[in-house]
């Protein structure tokens, strides 16, 4: 499983032959969307994931809106909502794409169990690394999960699997 953290921002470098920032952001979003579809296919066989739906659909070209929202429905009735997007900024004549990521797990009654994000209530302020929000916590708490695969692994091992094996412990 990948331990590479989510990319926070992509800066324009006009002296580089690398892809433009928009294309890099597109490829990063596409890799996460592909990861989710692969996980769906693999874990559906084990009766863990019911379906993964995207709304809006992930970007198909770098010119599309650089955002996707995923809804992962587990066979237990739990739902993980993910919003992953890049926001374009102009900074001293250079383009910067800033990432905003959030993932929140809700139980069968719609109550939020745990969530991760890299932003605060003020939409322009970005923090890194990912931090958690847990039930009963008003302040964000540190998170060891710093990538989408790590978030998925935690959700499945700490919340979904015990629910399946323990006869609905939570």
C-alpha cells in the first residue's frame, strides 16, 4: 500500500519540461479515482464494498473541472464520502494548484464516525498534513493516515471489518 502522502500543491515552473500544473493535478486525481474503482472490484468479491459511485464523474481530460466526489457504500450500510479537488490560484504571475481533500465515514444511521481533511472551517486556509475529526472531538486530532490508501485501510480494518465480524459491535 502506498505511503506517499497526498500532494498538497503543484507549482508552475516555466523553465521545466515537466507537465504543466493542471496536467499534473489531473493525473493525481485520476490515479485516486482509479484506485477507488480497483478497490471496489477487489473488495466486492469479499462482501465488503457494495459500490463506489462518483458525482461528478472524475475528470476525463486536464481541461475538465479538477474535482471528483466519491461515495463508497459498504455492505454494512456505512458510507465513506470523499471530496478531492485542486483549486487554481495565481501567485505573482505563476499558477498554483492547491489540493483540498476530505473523507468522512458515516454509520448506518448517518452519524459521522470519523473524518479526515486538510482544511479548516475557513475555506481559504489550508493545513497539512491530514488531520482527523472523531465523534465527540471538537478539535482536530493528529492523523497517521496521510494518503487515500491509508485512509481506506483504516476505515476497513477499524470500522467495517469489526462490524462484519462482531455482529454489529458499534
